[in-house]
C-alpha cells in the first residue's frame, strides 16, 4: 500500500509541475487552448495526490498529523481551494503562483521523508494529545484557512504589481492578460473573509484540547503565540477593510504581512524542538 502511495505521490508532483508550466505559458501567450490542459493537469495531480494520502492513511491506520505529512495535507488543501476558486471565477492566473506553491511544499515534504514513512519522533505525552477528534478537525481547519490566506496573498501580490505598473505607465501585453485591479482586490478580501472563521475555529479547538489535557504553560508555546499574532493581524485586516475602507494597496500590504506570519509559523512549527506541539521533526 505504501508503494502505491509513493508512486501516486510522485505522479501528482509531475502533474503539478506540468500544470505550472501550462498556466505560465497560457498567461504569457493567452492561448485559450492551453487552459483546458492546465486544468486537466491540476485535476489529475489532485486526484493522484488524494489517492496518495488515502493509500498512506490506510497503510498507517489513519492519517498522520505529524512531521512532513502535514505539509502534504496543506498542499492538498491549497490545490483543492484553488481549484474551487478557478471554477468559480474562471480565472487561471493564480495557478501560476498557487500550483507551484503546492509543488514546493510536496518537494520539501519528500526531502523530509513524507513518502518514505519517516515519522516524527512523538513522545507518549504528545501521542496522548493527538488522541482526539478535535485534533484532526483542528489540523484540517488550519490547513484550509492557510490555503485561503495563500490565495489572498497571491491576489494581493498581483494587486501590488499591477498598481505599480499602472502608476509607472509601463503596461505591456502581459499586463493586459492579467486580472483587473478590482478583481485582484476582491479575491484577496473574499479569501481572507472565508479563511478567518476556519482559522478561528481551528485555534479554538486547539486551545480546548490543550486545556482538556491540562498542558502546562500551553499559552507560552512559540507556535501558540505566533498563531495568536496571525489571528490578530487578519482580524485587524478584516476590520480595517470592511469597516474603515482599507481596500486596495493598504489592505494588500497588510494581508501580505499576515501571510508572511503564516509562513513564519509553518517554519517554526517544523523546526523548533520545544513546546507541546508534535509537528516538529
């Protein structure tokens, strides 16, 4: 079963790589015929990705929520959320940024041993923390929320680039093939708006589990502190955007800062060997 998961894992990465090239070429040339192939490659990669996760879960008697496998799950969530966005908005541009982002996460996970059953070193105390339905939902909600934040960050980055080109009056043929400023701003705002409730619910479940198991000084864990900062940044973004008109450039920069904190949290969660979390390697 693990061998099948291994093959599906690498085939998924191959299709994601092909999709990345096709999305980039489609944006550069505006050849609509490539759109179908890019979508097909993304979908095929996602199905193989799903199969890999499923076969691996069957072989290990459950989905692993530790170590590099969390990166695989986050990449899966990112592609799923992007796929939904692509079909709702009929815009392929974001695939140039988001599909390779998923590919990079899978490559990092592979280097860390995700497809070779290299597991995180989990103590008995940490294993007890994982033994709850709350933990699985907590991880899933955070993964989907981070996928939404990634899409918002991609749209915000696109907005900043487009606005600078407009101000400098350096528009090119490529510029005309990109989404409008208003659409990029809309995607950024909606992505954060949808992701924030999922992130809040995920954090709440994590806090409840920590309290339930009476973890000493759980609130001082580096990952908990950073997650709290991420929550504050995105809460401020939504308030400033929807109540004080922080749309456009100011909102884009704030959302990019928030996503930078998400990336920092992901790095800390997998490198800092202290605290009660079990995502570190």
